[in-house]
C-alpha cells in the first residue's frame, strides 16, 4: 500500500450505498487531513455501481482515500492486519 511508517491506516468495511452517506465520512477525513494529520483510508464493500462511480469521482484528488470493491476473507484479513483502526458501518 506504500504507507509511510508515520501514517496511520483506517479501514471501513461496509455496503457502499447512498444511505450510508460515505461522503460525510470522507469529508471528516478530509478535514482531519487538512489539519496536518497523515493517514490513509480504505473503504471496502459491496457495491452499488452508480454510487461506487460517484465515490471514485468524489475522491479522485484525495490520494490518501481509496474506495475498493468487496474482497474475499483472506484479503480482508490482510488489510486488517495492516490497519491501525477498523470500522464496521
């Protein structure tokens, strides 16, 4: 993932659907990032294709935020092993 040793990694596993208001979470991470904190955020989950495309566009300039499709359990374990914080939504 190319993490700097001083960066934290946040992971959220959720269904990526409009009702979850993922943009609000992204906005909160942007605010924290703009205050000088360095981290990466992964949003991983089942997809609503239109919403996934919307989130991809919404985060296209945020190199520290990634939106990924669902992963199998082995991949999820690997991501969580690398994470400093994990959230279920």
